[in-house]
C-alpha cells in the first residue's frame, strides 16, 4: 500500500471530556486532489485539521503522510514535512510589518534547505509572496504593521504565510470567513492557481458555491463522524447530508 | 458644528515610514540618529569619574540590576516571563564563589566559567518546563530559586548559612565600574541587534503567538532553550561578578530582590526595547540610594515613586522619550458634531 496514497487518515478519534469531537474518521487523499471538508458548526472539521497537523494529539487512529506515520508528531515537525495550514481565527504577529510575518516560515529548516537565503533575501521573497496574494507591491501595504491591516488582508497574509513554507499539502481552515464578496472573488484565482500547480489541498469552507466550483471531492462531517464522501454532486444528493444540514422532521 | 482641537502626532524628519531603513542625506540626519545612541554611552562612561567613590559603587549596583533586567527583557521577548532572575544570579554567584573558594581560581577564570556553566545549568534545569507559558513558567522559576536557598541551608554545602567568604576581589574599583558598564552596553546593543535579525524575529514571534510559529515549521522549544541559555548566562555573569565584587557568596545571592528589581526596572523603563530595561535600572537603583536620607520612610517613597512612574507613563520611560524624540505634537482644528 505504501506510496499509493498521499495522505491517509485511519480511524482517527478525539474526545474532549464528554464530547467526541472526531469519531473514527478515515479517508485517504491522492496527490493533486482538492478535497472540500464541510459540515455544520461543531462537527469536528477544525479538530480533524488540528489532529492531522499535530496541534491536538489523537486518542486513537493514525495519520500517514507519504508512507510516513506522523500521528502525534509535533506541529513544527509536520510543517517541515510539507503540510502547511491556515488558522480559522487569524493568528498574525500583530506588532510586525506584514512582510516580516512571512520571515518566520521562511526561516524554517524546510525552506532553508530548499532555497537557502539570507537576511535581506528573505525580505524579497516575503514581498514576492505577498504580491502573489494581492498585496500591491508599490503601495506601502506590505510594510504596514500587521495590526493595522483590515481583516481581509490578514486572511490573505495567512495564505501567503502558508505558501511561504513551500508546502506539498495545503490545509485551509475557513479562509473565506469574514472576507467580503470582492475579496473572495480576488482570492479564488490564487487558490485555483495553487490547484493548477498540482498542490494537494484540503479546504474547510462554508461558502459551498465557491468550494464546489474547485473541489473534486467533498467529505461531510456531522457530530465528528464522516457521513458522506464523494464528488460535490454525489454529496449534495446524499440523504444523510440533507438531514445533517436541514435537520430531521420532528416526530 | 462647533470647532474643537485635537492633538496630532507627526513624525519628525526621516523617521517617516520605515522602522529600519534610513535614507541619510545630510549631516543633520546622521546626527539625528547617532546622538541618542552615542550621548548616553558617553555620559555613562564619564559619570563614574566625576561622582566620587560612593556613587561609583551605586553605579556598579545599578549595572548589576541592569544586566538582570536586560536578561529578563530578552526572555520576555521570546514569551518567557521569569520570576527567577535570582535563580540564574545565585547559580552564577555560587559557581564563581566555589571555584574561587575551593580551587583558588582567579576571577578571570571563575567569571567566564560561571557565565557559560550557569547558562548551561539553568537551561537544563528549566528545559522540562519550556512548554509552560506565562504565569506557569514564572511560578516554576520562582519556586526553583526559593528551593535552592533551602537546599543550601539544609545540607550546609557550599558554606551553608555562612556562605563562602574572602573571595578574590577585583584589582580596583575602576575595574569593577568599567567591567560592569561595558557588559551592560554589550548586552544592550547586542540584544538590540539580535532581536532585529531574522533569528530575533522568530523569538518575537514565539512571544506573540507560539502556535503560529510552530505552524511555520519552527521548533519553538529549541529556540526558547537558546534564549533561555543567553538570558541565564548573562544573569549568571551578574551573579559571578557580584560574588567577586562583594567578596562573599551567601544565601542572599538567591534573594527575591534579584528577581523583583529587574522586573521593576523593565516595567518602569519600558519592555521590549532593552534600552528601557537598562534605563529603568539606572533610574531605580540610584533613586533608592538617594532616598536613604528618609531613613525609615525610604521604601515608602521608593514605592510611591514607582507607582507614579507606572501610572503616569504606563508605556515606560524609554517608549515615552523615544516617541517625543521622533514625533512632535501640534493642535489641529477639528469639527465637532453635536
């Protein structure tokens, strides 16, 4: 089986006190796939991401990435293997200029090994990356203190920080939440471009219309359990999904 | 519509847009940057020559607290709040003291050994708790420093309650004054340089949001351990220096003063800039001496002064001075809607 899949999540469970946040979830991912991860609020999507990226240790189950068991490894170890994520709540370094926020992933062992780089060079790479996510190079926006930027910029800066790691697997946790329609419209092409470049992506999103346009596969979670897995069309027609989103009729 | 006034702050001169890129075009602008750095250094180096022996000794004490405050500020930058500067200080003092007392090594050897050895020892001691954040880390550092005193008291090792006396002194007061001053300046400018490199940026990132740094592929515990080593080595130097300066090492080396005074210095001076830490120590320690005239009420006035500083300038003296230097204020007319 080794090498067949890119990422394999096997029977992963996590319990917080009396709540089972993730309940025996299994799926695997091929290289280049664009997986949408949806589900009602509190269905365990973010916990699943936290389990994969090492921020939360699973109670049972395995995560295998490129044939390597990464279950319960430290988040930075996993990041250095090429799995980058964004946070649902933005976590910028508020006191630093926007481009300095990107220096931290650029300083990681992974990026140092891939491209080397010195003090000044890293600044240039950072500004290039910010330009890719729509920070106007000739404006002063990349040099502004992150705390003074609007939320939409911070969200895109999260994406740039994720890309700075030169990842093979990108996990976006509700990147579009809190963005305006026009910001979403300008960010979509960036994500489509990443997809064209052959990056494997896992995207949690509540804006299903945008998600279904790019995703070639969707997994639906409800109460921590996987209730559907298939193409967007298959998932939308699934009875279980309709029930989860609309609720069952009162008896 | 009425007319009101609002204070507006305007950046002065070349401090217009960027923090670290300057376009120097005139002699004046060079002076604008150089004077606030060179003038305090020159003042520091000249003052001990003119104030007499008593105040020169006060300056040495201020320098010791300044070194501890700088080490506190560096650890704080990387998100480690320490209440255990006394732990680092005491370990440095005891290493230097015992090397001198039992083996007869001169200060030229004991101080460097105590600095490096103290740094390594403290880092090893605290490495299991690097995962703790904020007040939890602080409590562990505090508990360890209190524990060491009792160990020495109970087991009577290393001189027990009496301490180790008759340690080798420095050749003269001037060596003491200028050695401590130079170390303060080295730490001050060294740390300021360090924190602005990419390495320092990672440290500040850990202080602000360690999870985001981890997702950037940085092993935060390794970086925290390195910072802890630098911070505790510097504090251990202060301890070793003080051991030879006072020619005695006792349980007082672990006294809470060495944890709290640096903290007070940073709060008064302003954290995050290092200059604030040094400035705070150089204000508080001489102030405490100057208040000796009040005898019994000395601590009362000292505390009052501290409260006034903190209430009036919560950002810290250095941040205030820096802002006044780089910006000027003017009143502008604004329309006030009723």
